[in-house]
C-alpha cells in the first residue's frame, strides 16, 4: 500500500512499525455543534484508509479524539446555561449516529479530552522541566516555538523570519500569526465553571496538547500514521509534532495524510451563503446516508471535492445500477456459497480495483473498475450463467465493498413492504395510470425520504429498501 506522506511530500509504502498493525490517529470532531458534510469528507476518507489497510490483510488500531473542551465548547455551554458535559453529550451522540448512517467503521478508541486532563498536565510539566515551555504573567503556559528546531517541517514553511515572540492564546490561528502557543490556559471569568487545578493554577488545556497527550497514551510515543483535513495541518498538527518531539526526543509520527477541502456548488461552505449542510439537513431532503457516502468518497482524497445536489442525484442512479446487477446475481446464486473461481473478467476487475486503492487510495479508478465489473456482469448474465458462477461474481462484489461500503446486499430477500409505504405506492401507481407525472414524482420523493427506493419498468414499479 502506497500513500502520500505530507511530511516528506512523497508517495511512500505504508509499513507498520510492529505486529502487522497500523497504529492510526485521526482528528475527530469538536463537539460544539452538529458535524457538517465538510467534516464528514475527512471522516469518510479516513474510513476508506482504514478499510484498505484491512483489505490488504493488516490490522488497524485507530484512535479518534473527541474535543469536548476548547474555546467553542465552553462558549456554547455557558451560553446555553448547562454544564459542559451535558452540552457536549448531545453532539457526541449525534456524531456517532451520523457515523452509523454513513457506514463509517468505528475506531477502537474514542478518547474525550475531559477524561485525559492528568495526561495533559503531565505532558506540559515535562515540557516545563525541559525549559521549552514557560508560564506567563496571567498564569497560562506557552510553548517556546523558537526553541524547537525544525518547527514548520510539516507545513514546509520557513517560519524563522516570521517569528516575533508573540503569543497565540486562541486555539486556532493563521500562518500569519506564528508565535508561542498555549499549552495550558489560565482560568478567566468567561470560562465559568469549566476548569481544572494544575501546578500553574486553575485552568484548562490548550487544544493542541490534547491530541499529543491522548495519541501517545493509546498509540505510543512513536506511531505509524496520523490523518486529518488539510486545514488541520497548520497550526494544529505542526504543534502536535513540536510538543511531542520536544517532550520525548523521538519521532512522533512516521506518516501524515491530509484530505483536501470540500466546497458546495463551487463555493466555500458558509451559513451566510445558505450552503452549509449537516448530514441531517441532507437526509431531511430525502437523501440516504449511502448516497451521501458515495459522493464523499467518489473523488481522490487529495483533490478538492465539489458537493452538489446533482452529484447526489447521480449517486442515486449509479447505486441503483449497481443494486440491480447485484440483485440479479443474488437471485441466480441463491444459497450457493462463493467457493468457485470467478470468471476471468471479474478477476481482472478485482485486480484493477486492488491496484487502484493501493495507489494512494485512488477511488476514482477503483469506481471505474467497479462499473466495468457491473457492465461485464450484466453482459455475462445474458448468457447461460450458472448459480456457481453467480455466487463467485457476487463474492467479487462483496470483496470490493469491503473498501467502498456502499453496496446493498440482500435485495433478493428484502423485507416486506410496510403498510404505509404500500399505500404510497398504490397512490403513485394510480397517478401514473392517470399520467399525473408531477404527483408520481412527488410520491416517489416522499417514499425515498422514508428510506425506500422506487424503480419503474415495463412490469410496473418495484420498491426496495435503500
């Protein structure tokens, strides 16, 4: 498996340090609001990465943090007049529900920042002992950026001429504001009841120290792979490296991977532009988690992704095409297990797919192999295909879906249609008989919003779960 390492700026083979297990840290959500589709672009990329590692026969130990204390969460909790834990619990629960809707595999560990304050205090103490951190007059503790050789090696920017000795107390800042960053923030009245006792007085950790402390606790002082959105590369990931390596004297992470931004209809996502969407927003519009996942992964992770409703409609059509093919295979295969060798065309497409996903997660080429498999399978099924052959080809589709996670299996034995859905189908059939196409389309969308997909043919309409 070859991946682009942001640190070296080269495509390199991913080799775990030990025991055929890739130790992976992924930056998780800041739980101050519902995650938006830009966030899920990163989480979907990381899910594909995880799945490809497993596809190749390696194991994964993934840690994804939950940032439940920072400037945003404190401000939100105090504005709502509720304890921080109660405020963030709502968004933690929503995040996990969204992951399930998108068929994103769970990480092995989801450490919350507020559960790891002692580890963060210990790491800050070590940096103080080494003289690379200092306490300011207000009681906060800062990292001395100028004392860490090579600061900026991940961002590949020479910061020497920009360092001014300024302090950056905010959790997030721009490249223009390079300066000493906060490891521990002294309590102030705006923090309200949020705070912990420390050797430097009451306060709370800075955002950057959270990930360094938690990743090393669960993955060791040096681990294989760290990922996130490109917006996290600087300052967050740069500061993680500085803190960890200054404390341990060891390489922190061997390989860094970052996914590009998501834009909506060609523009940056913004509430003021009216193009800011959470997963819930899209599902309320009648789209399924599977369709949204399809759009999020059907682009190279290092290329910008333009998210549009046309793309969701195309995803619906593409998935229907795949589903129809898989359903035919299931009907042909029956209860036969995929024990036989698949036909040559199926083996060839599996080989192409495998090569593509191992080439820095080239999902566009992977999907091209999938749709060639669909086309060739449909042609093959027009001949005298046997149940054994059908089962073997079906096994190839299942193998591809170990990475993609978008194919619906089991349509040939789908559950009975509920009474309320059947009532809508009857009304739609009547509308079509009367050639009332607008009403037919409206009812189709209503059925889709309830999680069912309608398809029209010469024999009439069929309805299956999404």
